[in-house]
């Protein structure tokens, strides 16, 4: 699922969670890609999710 969450209109929520449009991470990925940077996701069930990205200071 780690790559799928960056696609537009994708959500991986449980039925009891708040609704989402599924565009937020797609926008973040587009901005990072446009600047030729990288984003990664690490997730552990029951522990949480961590997003790591690079951003060069030019």
C-alpha cells in the first residue's frame, strides 16, 4: 500500500474513520517530484506511520 497512498483519490481508512478525499498525499508527492526530491513512508500496524522526505536547500 505504500505506493498506492500517493495516488490521487486513494484512501486506506477504516469504515469508522473520518472521510477523506484522498488528494493530500498525491499533492505532496507531486510537489516533491516536481522539485526532484524523494518521499518515503514507513508504517507499523498499531504503532503509526512516518513520512520522510528530502528537500535540498539550494
